[in-house]
């Protein structure tokens, strides 16, 4: 069974922004993620709660919006 894939919009304007997001997410257990910098999207595959992932992403200091699961 595959994990749900959550889509987040994160305001990222440069590699530094995406690097900050990457550092935060790589600390989590059992999480796979892709960062789409041109479209300012972050895809996270995880069994963790969407609210938890949202709060975690907000630690990068950028505006984050949850866009739902795929």
C-alpha cells in the first residue's frame, strides 16, 4: 500500500529556500519528498498527519498552504 502524497504550496524563490525546506523534511522519519522550485510546490509522501506536515514546513519561515492529497 502506498502512502498518501500531500501537496503543499511553499513560497520559495531560490535554492536557499528549497534547501531550508529540504533540511527540515530530511529530519523526519519515513518521509519521501520532492521539491518543485519553479512551481513553488512540495510533494510529501508520508503517513503523518497533514497538519503535522504543514506545521513542520512552516518552520522554514515561508508561507505554506496545504493543497490536498493526490
